[in-house]
């Protein structure tokens, strides 16, 4: 294992000396605890870490934070392989394995770098212009080609083995960012007693206080941070969340945050998620997100070794890593002096300090002098070197050109406040000329933006604003406190020059490193008319992808401002939307993946049915038994035929607990039902049930079901499984909004009852042995459509004589906790009769045989007349949907109406979805006469049967039409018949 | 056929009791199923809200809450569940057509605070599931529907609900951390107290949550059919703290 040649002797502020082994592109290295992958690579002298998106140019590490545009790597392997992770955000762990991406065959020899030679044609808008024609080539030829050449890392092919979570947290004050401003805000609010959440993206608190050598109250800044952190840690009302990025601001004080719980570990600890998505609900928010440094424009400004000056200082001071051996500093602001001083203190030679400002601060000049660096008023025009900076070409303001040998160019074009979260709810950033930055406009309600995020870059100001804002927020929520005393800080220069755009740049000059957008691309966009910022972004891809142009956007805008001769303020800026940094889809899903994607509802007989080998089917959220296969049965159809035959000849039992059940009580309950059903319920005697049909306001059928009258003022309504919630909502709307004057109470009791359909000629015999003997269920005492109280083993329940199958049938209901016992009692009692459990398939077959409509026909486009239920529409009363059901188009007798269908050749199979066309007409939409809604193989009749909607409906009985099914190559002749195939007189159900 | 004796199956009957998640140290969350509750929805009849509240106070000594709170004790409690709507919970330790009024009447509580001190500590939380029906020597169950119809039926519609709801009691040092992974409401003592009720959702499952005591102990009431989905969420969310299902 290699030494760490660029690790500084002073151990810096890593805090521990613990060595950690890792591999990059298969080569083994050693880093230290507290490193990021970026700092560990730099410590090992690895400068080249990736290839760029379009031109495959060699790229290095550019920043030390989440804004990183360049150093994207593939992390981990196998199912945990994750592309495009920022080396600057990856905490080093022992055994870490990462690979460079976007190169072939290797990082140092990347053959696709020939794209660079084709650069003149790969400019902005290249795809739009080149791949326009012929258009059908796009999907099959162009896109796959482009995808292979471009793109970044490879996603894992396997399912993610890790677990993700979502959680909610509440606070009085949310402090976003734990730099000096955020720490003071949290301290002030915490001391006042407010519930505080302090969220920090980094794994350590401190922000720039870790990266810069500052002194607060005479102590080195990390010590001061540790002291504040210790105090915050002690406060029960303060929650510190590190590794947590607040990525979005939403209405009502809701913030989205991503906690990287286990990303710093090889794999999550048992029972621990990889990441946790937080909804933080904050009464007040202090946004102290800091600022992101801006690069500068010069030729080859993307070469490994060109690095943001603040990042250089972070690597030196926080990570004890020398990002180079011989440096040049190019900056438009007073921070340059700090960079020079820190480099020198670390023993790195600084060859020159290049500052374009005509009147640079004398302190900078003095400092350069002191450390033996040349001070140049001018610019860098170009970097020299291919896989690594080797020299910088400097143009002085006096027209001289000097070439300085160096392997590190530290650049600073000023700072962009991290205002992203302040814009998520529509706040418009405002350009401030003095600070050469966009500052927050109107932040979200209850939010204060402070410190560098507000454009106040001086440490003294950050601390003071933090103390003030933290206390203000706490006081705003009714807490009392004092502003914490501010620490004494060492002096600092905060001068900043104007945004630098015009350069004498030579060679490729990058504005957006991640998307390979150059100055020329912006110029091209301008020439071609894409001046508006949003157009500029779409045309050039400036500001897209994983970094969303955090280092690039403002430079691009400044260029466009200059090209169009407008001030930046007039150009404006693109809208920052959530998320601030990428969020894994897994985190957004949380617990809800696989079988937990949504909740599943199980009936009381579920476990029993599973033991019988039932195959289940989803019906809304419910799992229902679809059929109960037995050994030796060839296929599902054999099973279903057996189940149907058993019911038609003896007896079967089916769990119908999933039907919606609504308890309706009150003096006006009958009146209420008369108004929501098309037919009359006020005439229904107590102890009877009736089939009811409900329309929507627009006159189409909404749902059907049976409703029983249990007492004068008490009804029990059932709905279809699918529409249970919708019907309840509809009834509540009618009650609360349309007729609040009615005395009626509605409550769902779907879950309270376990209900079974017991169907078939022997159903009464079975029930007779189950139901307690004092209840008379003879045909005389309990005729068709009777409803009443019964008991089983003393447990009170209800019995309804209803039939969906067309057989003598009942529905028996007991409290849900007895459902498991009841199904077993029914099976035991039915054993002498050969009782079978049957599922939704057999249920469906029998309802098609009987011509009962179900979900396929109650599909929101059918009227009562369409379904042959016109006789249920009362003319004597008003009800919901009545008026609109009488629209001319809805009573047109040529509308597709319900009819039965059977194949002319009885051996043919029918297909639901087949369209009806008259014989000898062309199969085109204009000749469409309707379609098959439901089909079944009828074991009773021995052939396929169907229900469908066809123009004219039952008027055409006897006619033969085509059932045309191009999807499954079906085209057969079918005969239109009455929709009731079995026992049309209904003799059996009255037996 | 022999006389039929039906035994009830509770919503979480299929879940093995004991420890899940991490097993070091004491469990972070303790869960127990309440299988002793009869439940009914009470909805005030049109214009009878005041009369209903007066009658409940007179008969049961309890003030029906008009905001999301609950009143009562382990034997009888009323949970606010909407405007003019309540959920009545009663334990099943008393016989059919019970002398519920007398049982409750001897300890009639005007407010939750009075009730809390007297009941939660003294009463076992999970008595054996009451046997219902004639095969049972104890003979009977709380017929809360009949009881309430008789006592307040003139002023309210009563609908039995008990068997349709699953009830879990949750406590332990990490109960907040766990619930935060699904419950979108604030359980901090400044926002939610013993006696409070919320009708909300956990992991897309509609729940009613009520706080029993300040230890804190909560009761989650949910639709019976969703109990396994809820359990799947609970096990995943409490895993890092350890869950003990007693």
C-alpha cells in the first residue's frame, strides 16, 4: 500500500490518526478517518479522477463540497453500486471501493477523448440540429449512440438491498447549516428554550470554520466549534442532524431533508436504513446555508489541478492534505490572501498571486512579498498540461505574458450565496452589485436568511446575525432569552471585485464543467437567439445534471449579460427548484416498496384460505381468494369449473367481506336513500333487502348493491368492493352539503363484519346446522330477499337471503373476529354436501351466466338504460342524477346497451375487449358498434359466453356480428342473445 | 352436528409474541394487542347533540369531548372522532345486558385527569380475551351496542364497530422515534398530551391515536384488515430500537 505522499505532517484537524484502506480503479490506497474520498485521493497524489461528460476531458477534484461538478465516481459494487456520487461528499470508510466513470478503456487512456477533436460540431444545440432527420432514426439509432458516448456512471442492475425510511420531525426553529451563523442561531434559540433542529449537510459541524484557520476568542476555530457543539448537545430541546441536507422548502413551513444514515459505512448496520427522508415541520426557519465559491474563466480551466481556493484551504486545514506542490492563486477578492497564507503555512510554494483588480489591497501585495510570491495585477489566460496542470500563462495589465510552472491553480471569482431554499416558494433572487452576487428576495414565510447565504461574508457578521436571528425566531414563538455574547474574531478583508467575465482566454474555456459548456457555447446561444436564461439553460445544458450549475450558473448569466449588453439584474437567474442536491428514489419511497408499496387489506378468512392453497387476486387494496386449486387440476379453468359446478349442484362458500358496508340510521334514513338511489327504499319493509342503483350527478351509473332495512330508522347498505370508499364519500357529501336538514347518520362498518356468501341448492341445509336453532330460516319464514338477526354459537350476527350466483343463496355475517371460526364451521357443516370454497373467478363466471353487471359494466360510461336496469329508475321521485340522465344523448336507444353473446362456433373462445362490427363490414373505428365487457367459460352451458355493450342492445337478439380483437388476432362471429344465460326465470334462487 | 362453539381470532393473532429487530439491551418499543375491547360509533341525531352530552354525563358521569380528546377509563371511554361523533370503548369483562352503568357509575370521572390517576396504574391492560356465547362458562360479552341504544339511543345512532378495529398499545423509550417514521403529527408533550386523540394516518393506513399516559403510552386503533401491513411497518420502523410484542 502506498504512502500518502501529499499528507501534511501536521495531522491537521482530522481528529484521529486511524488509517483506512480503500481502492480507486482497483488500486489500493490508504487514507485516514475523517477524510472524504476526495481528500484521501489528493493525499495520495491522485489528481485525475474522471472524464467529462461530452468531450471526455480529464478531470480532477474541483471543490470540497456538495457543489462538486467534476469528481463524480461510481461507489461500491454489485447491487449497491451507485453512479455519479461526488467524491467530495463520500466519507471514507475502511474497504471503500470506487471507480472512475465515463472512460474507456481506462481513465488515463480514454479513446472517446477523440470527441474533443470533434468539438467544433459537438457545440451547444448539436443534438437538436444533427439528429433531426430522419425522425424515426431518433429512437433506434441516434439515442442509443449518444447514450453510449455520453452519460456518466452505471446504475446497479440488481434491486437495492437496503432499506430506506421516511420520518417527520417538528420544531420551533429549524436552522439550516451549521457554519458560524447557524451555530450561533441554534445556540441563541436553544438557550431560549425553543425546540431547535440544526441540520448540517456535512458530517461535522463548523462549515468554513473547519476549512479556514480562524481564531474566535483566541482559540482556533475548530475548538470553538467543539465547545458550541458540546453545549448544543447537552440541550434536550436541540436536535443536531449531521449528514442531513435540507433539499426543499414547501408550503406551511415544511422542509424536505435527506439524512445519509449509513452512506459512510460499507453497508448499513442491521435494522438501520441507508437513508432517511425527513419532513421537517418548522414554525420558523433560519437559513444559514453559506455560500459557494465561483470559478474563473481561462483556457483549460477544467484541468486537474485547477481548484476553488476555498476548497484548497479546506484540504490544507481540515484534511491536512496538500492539493499540490507548487501553487498559483488567481482571485478577484481579499480571500486570496488567506489562500496564500494557508498554502505557505503548509509549506507549499506559492509562485504568484494574480489579482485582476486595478487597486488590490496592499495587505495582499505585502503578503505576496513576504512569502516570496510574485504579485501580478492581471489574469491567468490559460493553463498548460493535459492530465494535470503543469503551468499557468499569466497576462499582466501591462501586456506582458508570464508562464509560471505550477501544479495547482487556486481560483476564486467571489462567492454565490446559497439562496436555493429561499427561492423554492417563488422568492426571486435580487442582484447586488456591491457584493457581486444574487441575494435572497422574499424568503418563504417565517424564514430569515443570514450570514454568507445573505451575502454577508465576514465572520463577524455571520456570528452576529446568527445570534440575532436565532433569538428572534425563538422569541417569535414565545420564548425568552438573551443574545449570546459574540466571540472576538481575528480581522479579515472582505473586499471583492466585480464579476469577471471578459478574459483573454485561449483554448477551451469552461463555464459549466459538468456539462462541458464552454464560453463559445454561450456565445453561440446568444447568436442563435437563446438570450433568456431559461432558454440558455435548455439550449446549452448549462446548469443541468447532478450539480445543477452550482458553480456555473452565475458565470453563464454574467457572460450572457455582457454579450447582450444588459446588466445582470436584467438578465435574471433560472429558478432553483427542489431538490438542492440529488435525492435517491429509494429515499422518496421509504418503507413503501415491494409488498409494502401500499397497504394490503386481508379478510378474516385470509389465513384459512391460504392454508387451503388459495390463489389470491388484488381487488383494490384487498387480497381476495381468486380460486382454490386442488391437486390434479390441469389449470385454473378446471378449478373454476369445478367450483361453479359445485355451487350449481350442491353448495359453495365465498368470502364477501370486502364489499363496502355502510350503517345508515336516523328518522330520515329512508328519505335519504330514496334520494341517492334511483329506486325507492322508503317502501322496503323491515326485514327485507332490495337491490339498489346509484347514479352520479351526471346521470351515469355510479354503483350498485343491496340495502337491507333492519329497523324503521336503520338500514344496512352494501357497495361494490371497488367503490366502497367512493360511495361513502358521496353519501357524506349528500348528507353534509346537499341535505344537512335530514336526520341521518352514516358510518362505515365494512371492517366490523365478516360476511360469507353460502350459495347453492344445499345452502339452507348447511346454514340450518350452523345457525342457532331458535332462528327459523325456512323458505316461508325467511324468503328470497329477507334480512334478519341470527346467531351462531350465541354470537349475534345477520343473515341476508341474497343471490349473485342465481342459486338459492344467503349471506351470513358475524363480527369480524369470528370470521375465521365461521368459515371453518361452515366448511364442517357443509362437508356432507361436498361444500367447496369458491373464489372471485367462480363468482364472476356465475354472475356472467346470470347477466349481472359488475365493475366491467359499471365503468362510468354506462347509464341505467344501457345496463338494462331502466325499470329501476323511478319516475315518481327525484334522486341524484335524474335530470342529467334524461339528456337526449343518454336516452338514445342506439347507445351501446347490454346484451349477451355466444360464439356461433361454440368451441371458439370469447375475449373481453373485442369490438363488435357488423358482418361483412370493414374493421375500422367508424364501424365500431360496441365491445365485449365480460367473458366467461360457462361450465353449465359448456361454451364461452359474454356480456357486452352493443348499439341497440337486446333489440338485436338473434343477429350475428363480428367480435374483432386485433390485439389477440381474434375475429369470430358471435350471436347476440339475452344477457341471462342460466335460469332466466329465477326459479332456483327462490327455491 | 355438535353444538357450535366459535372462538374469536384477534387481529394480530398470527403475529408471534416476543422480540424483533435488534436484541441488545431492553426493547425500545413495547407493543401489546388489546383484545378486550368492545367498540361502537356514536353519532348524535339531528339537533340532539346537547341532549346527548347531558345524558351521557348523567348516566356515565363523563363529558363527551367536543375537541380531539378522550374521556373515561379502561372500562368505558369516549373518543372524539368527528363533529358530533364519538367512538365508545368498553372492556369485555362484564356480562350481557351489563350493569355497565353501575360499574362505571361507581367511578364516574368528570375529566381525563381524574381518570388517569385512578385507572391506568391499577388495571391490567390485557385481560384475557372475553369469551362470548353460550359455550362460555363466563357467559357473555359486553353488548355495547344494546347498552348504548338503551341509554342514549334516543339522541344518537349507535353502530357496533369493535370487531372491525385492531388496537395496539405502544410504549417504551423509543416510541416517539418509531412513530415519527409514519405518524405525521407532533407527539411532543407541548403538542400532544395524555387524553389527546388524533385521527390521522401511519404509512398510508388510517389510524386513531390516543395518549393513555405520560410515560408515554399510546393506543393505535386501525382497521382490522390492515393490521398485517401496519405490523410490517412497525417491525421495520422499530427494528433499530428493538420491539417487544407482549
